[in-house]
């Protein structure tokens, strides 16, 4: 059974994330979408809320499990028996940081490889930060995130804004 982990903050999940999840989930038997507990960032959604948004939008993908983790990703991957980390690459600017993380993670866990999927061109500009910024300024996030979670994001943005 080949297990992969797709880690991130997912605050909130975007159509770009879902494109990577969908494409990676056909390559592995089990795909864990793992939400990082990150004390340094001030998120829009709690970890539990982010997991619920992920579960709602991946419920048609039987290989996908949604979980959360803290500490080192390399250690979490070992505990889960994962052979790969999945990452999306949007642009050359993503590469340097991701390359460094991939090498560090393999040093920490030599059984772990990082698999990079190139973003679909239509999502190149997309990130959770862009979604939050647009929503907080009252703009439309149609085409950025799945339609079914738009009311959740708009409601939260109104409350925070
Ligand atoms: O969506 P993000 O915020 O860009 O995701 C970053 C994430 C979760 C992939 C990265 O911060 C991470 O792996 N954190 C776990 C801590 C860790 O293992 N750090 C060392 C990496 S070399």
C-alpha cells in the first residue's frame, strides 16, 4: 500500500490544492491531506474548520484522508508509513524553497521522497493568501475555491473584516 502525504496550511483549501489532490490521489493507494498546526501564523480558520472544509470538498475521493499534524513532517510521514510527500509547484519562485525542504526532509527521513506536480496553468496565480485578501476586501472568490465553501469564506471574511 503506497501512502503519500500532501501537507499544508490549507487556510482555506483552494481549487489549486484540489487539483493537486485529485491528480495525486490516482497515483497512490492512500493520500493523507495533512493540515499543519502552525502556532506562528494567525489563521482565518481553525485547524478543525480547515479539516472540515477539506473533508467536504474531497468526499468523492476514496483514497483521501484528512488529518492534522504538528512537529516535523518527516517524522509524521514515518509514523504514517508514507513513502512520499506531494507538493504543487506554481512557478520557478516556488522551486528554491521547495527544493531545500525536499532535501532536508529526505535527510531527516531517507525513506521519504518528494513528488512535485506542476500546477494546472489556470491555477498558477492562486494561493490561500490571495483568496483571503480578495474575500476580506469584499471581492468575488468564484473560480478560486469550490462553490460549496464560498459561503463559509464570505461569512468568515465579513466577521473578521
Ligand atoms: O501551505 P504551507 O503553509 O506552505 O505549508 C508548509 C508546510 C506545512 C508544508 C511546511 O511548513 C512543513 O512541512 N512544516 C512542518 C515542519 C517541518 O517539517 N519543517 C521542516 C521542513 S524541512
